């Protein structure tokens, strides 16, 4: 039910037929939601509601709620330490132009300048100059427009438009300061193979090499070697297992090893060792239920290997690299299609997942942002009643476990010998 609802909402927006969304929600969702609905109280105090501490030390605490409930929005950490949330779909399933700033020091949200064009399913990329580039998206059809947010003035200005209108695409900030945008849906809902580069100096877009396989995907990853990995995703004919690498020097894409398990609605996270962790998502096998498997991409060999599976199969979740090197996967939708509050930690050293503290509110299609203080800010999404949520909460990561040192013992003084060598560390 969940996947049909989300797909229907998105397609209806593309064709501007919002009335069908409302009818669909009334017929398909409301009977179920009515039986589940209870009084909902959302706290606006970081200290009033807290999730129970988990044995590994990770816990969530409710913080101030957004002024505008939203999902399918973007969230970007600014150089000043504040988090910018922009666009998305509001509680009436209309694309929003509003934007808000979260201040970790006060734990509150304040309105900032609105986008020039309401949009959802867009991308947001922080540029080296501190500004934020929002590109494309959806509002009664795919958009070609792009805008720049200036944290110094709190305003948006229109910049050069994409050559091809697109939404549900992916983006990456390249080492040379340019922004790569690839794939997505065009204004006729065709899946795109085209890619473009944004030059912050000229404020213009130029075409670059096409993907080998047209796809809609949200997980482009800048590798330590300067190349960009795009993996899995979906096309008009189904879910993909293939992966590609973009070379900024040649401006071209080359195929790399395919995933062992094709998937979409997954996450991709660059680990400190340079490998890429792809976690969960929708299975390639019809009817594409959420899966628990995870894989690691090795840029040196160009291959994928399975790593430990999550404890809970999920899709539409978030994944955040923590300051301790672990990866936090939070919320999403479970195997039954319901929003979940569960969260897990991936340990790259052991290749395993452990359950951490659950969120105070189940959510999917939310955002998760690592703040400068090391906490993770989860915002918005669909809640357990299938309502669009304005709530936000903070994850306090567990402290790193101390390295075992063993029992101290006295080491006898070695006798002199000309051939003794130091013990390897």
C-alpha cells in the first residue's frame, strides 16, 4: 500500500492532477489510518521527551518541530553550523517553497527566505563558497530551474537552468568545485541517461557524458580518487544491479562491478577506508520488498562483496557516517510497508550491525544531517499514521569503546645479545 501511495502521489504531481491524490488517500489510506490514529502531541523542547538510553549508549531526544511539515525535502549543513531544510511536499501534498534553519545552539527552527520556485524531489549541494545549489525537482512536472541560497543574506537567487528538466536525479560535488547532476525523470516521466555539470563561476550548466544505463537514483558518491560512483537505482523496466563510475577528467562514464543484489531506495555511504557501504532498499525481485542485505564496494578492485545484514529490512531510510567512523541507519519503512522507528549502527571494523536506540517517532522519507557537534538531526517524513510530520529529533552517538589493554604484567629485562630484534608492534 505504501509504495502504491507514494508512486501515485508523485505521478499525479507530474501531470498536475492533484485531485487524484486526494481521492487515492481517502480511498486507500484513511480507513487504515483512522483505526490507528490517536492524539498526537509534538514537543518543542529538547528536554521534554527523550528516548530511553540504549545499552550501547545511543539515544534520541525530541527537539523543536518544523513550522511546515514536509517530506521529500533536502537538508544541508551550512558552514555556520546551522541546518537548512528546503522544499519538499507539505501536509496537503503540495510542493513547498518554504525553507527553515535549525540552530543547534538553541534547538529551534526559524524561517528563512523562500525558494523562488516550489519544488520536491530536488537536490541540494553545498558549494565551496558556502552557498547551497538547489537544482531541478518536481512541481506539476519536472523543473529545469536552479537556485542559490546565500547563508549571509538568507535569500535565494535564480542561477542558470539545467539543459534538461529533471527530478529524482542524483548529484555530487566534484573535487574541482563543479557539480555533477545525473539521471532522474524528465518532464515526460522518461528515465534519463543524460548528465550535466554546473560551473559556480559562470553559473551555467553544460552537458557531459551520458550514463551507460538510464536510471533514477539518489546515491552518487564521490570517491577518494576523485571519481563518482552511481550504483543500482531503477529504470522504466525495473530495479538495477549495475554500477558506473564518472571520470571528471575525461567527462565519461564506465561500467564497474555490479552489485550482488540489485536494489533501489537504498543508501550509499563513503567509509573512512574509502569503501562504499550500500544498505537495504527494495529488492530487485518482484514485488520488490524491503531487504536487509548490505554490500561494500572496493574502488581498488571495482567489485562488491556482501557484508553483515541489517537486523531489520527497510527502505526509504537514512544513513549517516558518524564522527566515530560508524554508520547510523535510521527509520524508513519495514517489510510490512509501515514506517519504523528502529535504528542500527554499522561497524566497519567488524562488518556487523547492532541495534541502537529507537527514534521517538517512526518516519520514512525523512532527512538526516550530521551536525557539527556530532549529533544527527532527523527531520520530517511520513509518520506511523501516514501523516506528513513536522517533528524533529537528535541522535546522540555512543562514545567509542575503549581499546582493551589486558592485564599489566612485569616484563623481565632481556639479557644482552647481539642478535636480538625488536618485537613487531
